[in-house]
């Protein structure tokens, strides 16, 4: 029986996946590169995507920017064929956030592209703390603090959203104003948000007790600030 080679993924692709799952990204990259060189696989989007991801994850400070540039090139090549691939856009967003740029204008443009993808992801998973941190980095870099607060307020409307409650509480806690009444209002809202985040935290959350203790410590700190006003 003769099988179409396009439907038989090379052994090195599977080896790459195994190494990637073990966080052995040097070995993963090596195997993905070999797989792409196999006849009929130079345009295989699955291999290109996984190679791009492993290049992004490589812990190689000396060649980091070159690896990120190659990763971006691969991902954009895939998006030319499949412009609606959210998975590819998601990896690309991470790459764009790690790249170095010649000036702030170029950086803002790249980060804006990442922001659009992150907003979509947060609409599906408002508790992704990794993405929340990325959004905070983007909006603070661009002096868009009001937009950051607005983002959190939109996300906490989702009944399952506990992480945005905590992030908004921190934002309000650190929102300094000379008006004592307004400062007290900020602290009181932060306190309610902290309590809400604890109530919403799932019992099966990893390290539930440690996380709850850390959040409660933050609550005690804000209560102390309110009393000190």
C-alpha cells in the first residue's frame, strides 16, 4: 500500500513534540528543523508552528533576538495561509512581547498587535494571570492606566473571574490621591474586591491554601492602610 507522504508525519516531528513536552527545547528545535527538511514537508504548518514555539521558548540569551526573529518569520508565513489561526496569533503575541525594538513607536505598534490577541484570550479565560500581566505591561508602557482599570472592571463582570478582582484591588490600593475621602473609597472597594476574589477562587485551584493565605495577607494590609488614614 502506498501512502501519500503528506499524510505521514516524519519521525523527527514526533521526536520534537516529545522533547517539547519535556521542555527540552534545544532538542525540539533540532528535530523540527530536520523534519522540515524532509521532502514534502518544507511548508508543513504544524511543524513550522511548533518550531516557532520552541524557538520562542529557548533559553539562549546570546541568540535570543535571532531566535525570536526566526520564530516571528515562521508564524507570519503560517498566517499568510491561515490568517484566522488564533493559536498561531497567540504564539506570535508572546514573541512580539519579548523582542527588542529600535524605538518606542515600533514597539507600541508590535505590542498593539499582541494586545488585540490577548483581549480575545481574556474574553475566553479572564483568570489567565500570565495574560493579565502582559496586558498590564502593555497598557502601563503606553500610559493607559484608565484603560487597564476599565479592562479589569469589564472582566470582573464574569461570575467566574477571580483573578481580575485581585488585580483591580491591587490597582486601587496603589492609586494614590491627595483626597483622603477618595483614598478611603479606593481602599474600601479594594477590600471588597479581595473578598470577592477569595469567594470566587475554586477549591481545586493549584496551591489553593497558599494562594488564599497570600490574598488574605493583602486584605489585612489594605485594612491597615484604611485604618491609618
